[in-house]
């Protein structure tokens, strides 16, 4: 309070007591204050006894008790009566200045407690709003990226199976080719005829090779395109996950800082204003002052019953002394601080860069091994998955990535007509020349 109730009224009472030391005739007292203006007198006392807030609640409670003791002493039987004008001034000060000042201080403190309590709710509301935005934003993006990557790897696994089947078939075909016969050392009809017949084994083999090789190359290309697309999906998923983790971590940290600070301020204000016992709280001091005000008001009302302080009833003044004052108007409600909004980091505990994150890929790793994980910033690199040697694709143009579709069936190249091996043209045997028989010589 700007003006101490105790200081004002205590010196007013002191002035009244001093006035009582003068001579009294027929119930009318005279003193050095008798002709002084009562308002000027009280203002002098106020200026002399304004107390600073540094005195503390304990000092105020002691002064309040001293005031009550002094006023009660003045009201006892046998004590000289005080002047009506001074009592009227006391009544005016109490009702129009001191009590309103006390009520205003109480209202300000109550409002302060309410604002500090509301500040805790503001922290929770801000945290809840951020968490909702994350749930509807980053968390949805992560779930979508996770689903897209998983579906992509599933398709990749199917293409991997097709590629393996086609290329293994080609390899098996090539491994099965053998030389059916050795070229004879002596190349005559008897040796070359069976050799050439055996070589008919290779007829049509080139056509079969071309078909199987084309199927292997096509399956390899389709798988390669699909894997590149899945690798991009994996990178996108890990990037979105790191963004989600960063946003959630920052939100939880901000919420915790805001909440703990607000609760600390609230609890401190509640202790100072309401619950402290030593030093006493503001409410405890206000209750003493409020009790003093009500009792002084009671005394004043009795003294001013008929505007003549000399006719005050002793019994009624005794009732003022024993008056039990209801001080509940000085109480201030202090509801318990609300619990902090739950902000859990469990969903992002296993993030890119930790070994536990690899469980994200457990369902596809067996058929479609993932690439090395890109860890979140400021984190150690994630462990690389087991290396799987990829077969080198044939040197064919790689089509641009497009919507994933099943591999088209390779076009079947018709086998060329089998050309029969040319038969050797028989060479006619030369006709022997018949020499003429010589004529016999004459004898």
C-alpha cells in the first residue's frame, strides 16, 4: 500500500490519547489540539508515519496489533473521551482511503495470480498447437514417404526376381553349350561325314541365344530404372524423417522451457502472496489489516452513534473488542498448476543415423537391399547395409524413369529357316583310255 494504515491510525490514536491528557470539564476535554484543524493534524501524522514496503509483512502485522491495542485502550471505561471531529476524520480515512487501498491491493494480487496461472495454459496451448501442426504436416509427409518407399521396393523385388530368372536362364544356356565332336586330323569322306553331322548341334543355337540375351538385358534395364527410383524415395523418406525429428525436438524443448518457467513464477507468486508463513504472506498481513479496519470501524460507529463521543456505550465498545471478523474477503484462490501437455520424442527415437532405424527397412531388405542411410545432421553416419553385388547390365540405353509397369514380354524373334547342309556333288570317275593293240610283226 502507498500509505500505511497502521501508521496513519496509530498516530491518530496517539493524538487522541494526547488530547485526553488535558483538562476535562462536564465531559468536554480540552487539549493543545482542541483548536487545531483535524484534517491538518491527521495529514501531519500521515506524512510522519508513511511506511515503506521494505518494512515487510511482519512489521505491518506488529503495528496492526499495536493499533488495535491503543484503540481498545481508548475505548475502555474510565478513559477520557475523544473529540467528535477527530473520530469523524478517522472514519473518513478508513472508509474512503485505507479500506479501498487494501481492497485494490488485494484485487491486483488476485489478478496477478490469475494471469500467472493463465500463462501456464498459454504454454500448453502453444505446445498443443505446434504438435497438431506437426501431426498434420511433417508426420503425414513421413508416413506417405515411408509407404511410397516400401511399395517401390516391393515392385523392385519383383523385377529383381524376373531379372535373376532371365539372366540365370541365359547363363545356364551358355554353360550348357559344348563341342559335340573334334575336327578329324585326316579330312576324308569317312571322317568328315560324321563330324559334319555332329556339328548340326549348333543349328539354331544363335537364335536361342539372341532371344535369351535380349530377355536378360531388358529385365536388367527395367530393374535398374526401378531401383534408381526407389533410391530416390529412400532419400526423400530419410530427409522427411529428419525434418520431423528436428521439428518435434524443438517443439518439446520450447514447451518444457515455457512450462517450467511459468510454473516457477506462479509457485513463487503463490508462496509470497498466499502460503508463506515466515515471513508472513501478503494475505496474512491483509487479514490483520482487514481485521483492524473492521474493529476500528466498529469503535467509530459506536462513538458516532449520536454524533457525541461522550455518550458511547461501554458495552457496545466491549463488543467491538471481542468482534470476530470474517477475513475471507482477503482470501485469494490459487488453483493447482495444470499438468504439462505430453510431448513425446519416442516416435523419432530411432532416426536416420542410429542402428535402430534399420528396422524401417526390415520388411524389404531381404528382396531389395536398401542404399546406405543418410544420417540426420549432427549425427553419426548410419551403418551401411550388407553389400550385394549387382550384375553389370549390358550396355543398352536406359529408358527414362516412368510409372512402374510390369516388364513387357520380350518380342520373339522367329528362327531363320534351317538351311540343309549342301550335299557333295559326286565326281564321275575318269574313263580309262584303252590303248590299241599293236599288230604283230611279220616274221
